[in-house]
């Protein structure tokens, strides 16, 4: 598909953002309700697996989604990811054992292993190079809006009616995402028909070597996100904050606000300078959390953290596309997403290990992750070298 100079807000792009928002709302609306749902089954000891299994499958499926994005097309990969959400949402009310629930949760991870890879590749095909960061910011904004609205809608449905209605609505949202995608024009030239031999992944197809730098930065900066998901609820309770989701409300609001401008900034001033600043802000927010002794200070840290993530996400996605070869765009993006999920997973594990359910360990945990995040700025400042063969790099 041709990229008209300077043109970004086409019908295709707007529909893609809407599909992304619906998809994000679909799987996020059930997250706050799943711990209690699993506990009622007798699986209270396995609540930590709700995010872990989902993320694990998302990471394992990335090499496949990357290869299929580059062979059978962007649209089929996006549709498959959304359809997984439809099927899994409808199956949750039917499972009655802890083992079946965890297995279903594992396979639900296929959704985010496929949909974002296809979406980012599609956007890179239809958006002019000089506005790629802005476009990724808008796509991320749509996902963030879905992430913010989904839990509120899901919680209302579960309380107003019951949790099965929430699961059904989740399926409806995902199905609407599919309906939008079905009518979209494929952008991959010379696409192939699906055949099972495409599921055989060779070693060189797992990772795109040209995107090592964004992969490293993505891995280091998303460590902190895993830590946030793991220990912020306990830290909020420790500070006497009854609403454990308040931190994420402030974080999401500031992230949405900055995304309106963040992509444009990386298009104008470059990916690397923006990523340096975002990593510094992220480390600063970690230090603020370590020093926080009141809800006011913690919410201020949440705002700074949201700004840092809002700057980071569109810049790092656009940078990955900048460096990767067009014919391996799906593989490049899959490599970045693998690093993201690895960072989140390891960040969650190590934050829980350092914290160890001991409130006196909160400051040390935050300071540790501030240091890890600073490694990203150090790498970009002293070790990253602009590839000589890349003429369109920022």
C-alpha cells in the first residue's frame, strides 16, 4: 500500500486504532476479576500464574507471529489474535477446575502474541516514514484507552449482573475487533497461502539481528513494568491507600496525555534522544517510589512513570521498524515484543524475590529497578553506535 507523503489519519489507520482499542479492552476487562474467580475455584495459591502464563505464551508465540506476518500477511495474523480472545472469553465460564483454568489462561496468551505484531507491521506499511513515531503513539494511545476502560466496564458488568456476562462482553469486544479487520486491505506484497510448513521455525527466524539495540532498551526498561504490576498493590496498601488501582489510574492518565505528543517528538528529534530521556524519567520515578511515604508522593511518581512509558513505547517501536528490513518487519517487531515480555516477566519475578513480602524491602526494590533502568541510558550514551548502513535511522 502506498504511503502518501505526510498523510497519517486515513480511514484504514483510524479503523486500525479502533480495532486495537476493542482488542485491548477485551482481555483487560477481565484481569481485575480473575484472581477472585480463580480463588473461588480453590486456586488462591495460583493467582500469580494469571499474568505469568498469559505472558509466557505471548512470548513463545512471537517467532511464529513474526514469521507469519512476513509470509501470509498482516491482516490474517491480527484476525487470529483477536479470534483467540473471542474463543477464550467464551470458554472461561465452562471451565470448572484450577488446572483447566490455568491451561485456558496459557492459550489466551496467543492473542497478544499475534495481534500487536501484525498491527505494528501494518501501521509501518501505511504510514510515511517521517510520521512513524506519531502513528505508533496513536496506536498505543488506542490500546491504552482500551486498557483503561476495559477493567471499569468489566467490573461494572460483574457487579451489575455476573462474571459470565463480563466474559460474554469480552468476547463481543474481540469479535467487533475482528469485524473491523475483515474489511481491511492487506498490505504485504507477494503474500503466501498458509501451510503448516510455515510453522517450522529456524534458528535465524527467531530473532532479527539488526534490531539488537531496541531489543536491549526494551528489555531493560520493561523490567520496571513487571515490578509495578507485582508490588505496587502491596505498596499502596502499606501506605494506607484503600484503592489499590489508584496508582494505575494516575499512571494511565499521564501516559495517555503524553502519547498525544510523544510520537511527534521522536519523529522530529530522533528515537535515541527520546529514549534516553524516557529512561531517565523512569529511573527518577523509581527513586520517587522508594522515597514515597504518602499517597501524594506515590501518585506523583505514578505520573512521572506514565510520562516515561508514554515517551518510551512509540519511540522504541518506531526505532525497531526503522532498523529492520522491510521484508523482515514482522520478525523485527516480534524480537522487540519478546524482549518486552521477558523484561516484564523477569521484572515481576525479581521484584517479588527482593520484596519477599517484607515492607522494609520496598525502598531497596525500587532502587534496584531504578539502577536497572539507568543501564538503558548508559547503553545509549556510551555503547550504542549508529549502524553505518542504515541511512534512515534517527
